[in-house]
C-alpha cells in the first residue's frame, strides 16, 4: 500500500514520462515541437504525506533564451491505499538567466492557481495520482488523465 509506506516521503526525480494521446494534441504536436518555445529539464517532486504536501520543481528553457524554475505547491490527501488527491495551491516562476549572460534571478511571479481555477472554472484545481509501484528507490504513478510517470529517489 504505497500511501501507507514511509517510502513515499522524500525527493523524487522524474526519469520517464508518457503522455496519453488525444486527437487535438496529435494535430498540434508537430507544430509545438518545431517551435521549441518551452522545454523542461530536471523535474522533481518532494512529498511529505504526514504534512500533506507535494512540491514539484521543474527547470525550464524558454524563448528567447531565458532559463528558470517553476515550483508548484499542492496539498495532498491519501484517499486509498494507492491514491492521493492533489489540490494545487500556487505556482511560482523564477528566472535564472537570459541568453546565458544576464542574471534575471530577481524576476519572480506567483500564480495563485487555486484562485484562478475558482474564478474561471468555478472549482478548485484538483486531480489525483495513483501509485502502482513503490519501493525505496522507484515510484511508478499515473495521473487523472492516464499519463504515466516513473520517478527515482533523489539522494
């Protein structure tokens, strides 16, 4: 039962991701890949089941040559032996460098994701994650949309 295991807690590094396909995405995919407006580097999740927190950090490179990190904080609630509900609270975008020369680390924006979802969709920014395999070094999970994630413990 992954949600009851102490192994769930810690820092996890994403090593494999498989997105479920959709017709609209498939049509736009060649265009989006050719534009390279945004690419992600290392992605980590820090989970603390006892505190009910999940923090995901993703390094990015965006057009026109800006690098930075997007950090999303969420509340998690175990709702079964394999499932955790995830309620996204906010995302923070922090710059790093522009064109490998200019320090933009003072650039930072906080997006109140839950508030935005409440106003636009009339509901909270919620999803769930099912974990199908967990040991001290590896975690395999799927989200609400069926996307597959493989994480390894970051030591």
